[in-house]
């Protein structure tokens, strides 16, 4: 017998969007019990989902590392990934060393961990990349994060976007500017996840919810894109619907909306 949420895939951001409250968990259990598929799309590593969202009825692969890895928590298996080529990494390292010495660090994020590099380190770009490659948990690199003081954010972004027009940039928090290959990010990951789950014949409605700039691509891809009430203005403008702030059981409210 078909459930009322058959064919729905609900993808939620984590920080600033998902609060694992009793109300949200109860609503998600109701949603998944009635045929819905629920997952998370976050900048976090797959291992963090086990540690931080205990009790959430995740019943679809997660989009981790800001949408550059699709990971099946049930089988501990990578289903899809979007690594950055070494030549791109080298170009970014060289540029940061010559033009962005005001940043605090450049973070290389793999599937399971990260490697941090400071422009003040006395290493060549090749030596930095060799150190990254030697860090098995952080290589292959799925995304880069330039961490800087908030007041430097606009200047840094302008320099990097001008130098690397082929990369995709998104702010994931005020100090963190993320760089991805254009085939990555949360929107591409959710589209790939829909394909892995059987395509539009199986998942007829994708619902995505978030609060910050790195959520924009999946909100724009979604059939129904939600911004939580505490989202930044840019996300609210892109969303189809705006719900309550995350601390007011936003996910439960979205499920109630879908039912109606």
C-alpha cells in the first residue's frame, strides 16, 4: 500500500537548519514511516553524521563534504564523489602564497578529514601538495576552504573569483569561503542522489531546506526549496517558501506543509 509521502525526498542542511529536537524527530519518523526519503546535505564529513544526528531517521544516502561526496551510511560506502584535480590544487596554493597571504589558513577537505596550510609556512606549492597527498584521510581533496577574518571576506572572494573563474565559490560561514569544482556542491549532489534513487519516476518531488549561501544550489535545484526563518536574505530570496526559524521545529513544520 502506497504511503502519503511516497516519491518525496527531503534534504536538510545541518548547522543553522536542522535541530534534532523531539518535535523534528517525531515528524521525520512519521514522514519516513509513510514512504518519504530523508537525508542530510552538509559540509561535514560522513563520520560526523553518526556523531551529531543520532536519532534522526535518515533513510537515504547523505550528501557530505558540501555536496562533493554521496555516502551510504548503512554500508559505509562512497556512492559518488567529486575530487579536485591536483593541477587545480597547485594553482590555488601558488595563488594563495603570492596574492592571499592575509588569510589564516587554506583547508584541504577529503572524505574523512582535512589538512590545514598557512601561507606563512616556508614550503613550495609542490611540497604543500605532497603533504596533502600524504594525509590519507584528507586526500583526494573534495573541496578547499579559505579561512579569513570576516572583514577580509569580500576582498578575498573577489581576488579568488577573478583568478579562478572555473571554480564554484560559496560562503559556508562568515569566515569560511569554500571552493568546489563546478560539478560539485549540494545542488549537483542532490540531483545525483535523485538519479541513484531511481530518477524522477521514483522521486517525483525533491524538497530542500537550508539557511546559508552554500545551500543555495540545492534550494534552486529542488522542486520545493525552503529557507528557514533564520536564513540569510539571499537564501530567502531564492526559496519557494520560507518557514519558521530552525529552533522552532522547522523540519516538522515543513512536513506539516507537505501533508497539507
